[in-house]
C-alpha cells in the first residue's frame, strides 16, 4: 500500500513523472501478485518521482547520465546487501563463521566437532540404555 501511495500514476504531475510512476507501479503490481517480497523491497528503494523529475529536468546530458549511473549503483548495492543478509543466514555460512572463531581462538574446528559428536553419541547411548531399562521393567 505504501508503494501504491508513493508511485500511483494519478499523482504524477507531468508526462515524464507519470511515465515513471506507471512503470514502477506496474512492477509493484506484478511483484505483489507474485508475492515477491524481494522485488517489493527493491522497489521501495527506488527514488521518489520528484527526484526523477529533477534528474530529467537537468539540461546537462553528462550530469543526467551520472545521476542515472548513481541510481543504478544504489539499486545494485541494495540488492547485494539483501543477498549478503540471506547468505549470512545459511547453515554453511554459520558453520564457516564458527570455524573462524574457533581457529582465531587457537582451537581446531574439526577436533571441536569430533568432541561435540562424541558427547552427543554418549548422550544418545545413555538415553537408549535408560529406555531399554525402563522397557525391560514393564
């Protein structure tokens, strides 16, 4: 809803602003229909129509190209930040960070994993023995 309020074409002043709002609004509608939260987040980072109007009003073609390039870089940066956040949540990334912490502290990650697995196996054996003992009493 916020994106619709921000980019609705009926709120556009001139033809250029209306065209920009229409293209963004079409992308918003498509992303919403596909339940594509990543695209909706990316669209939320799009510049306000007033900023686009200012960019298109610039008489200097080199300045306009630089502003467009800056906008493209900002869009790419937002996407990379989201990808990095997603990668940090993956199991392999968490394991890698844990290994780095252990090794930075002078430990050996594989030895720590082996100790943890041995402790877990011992706990499971004890649970199994308890279960077998309790089952034998009945």
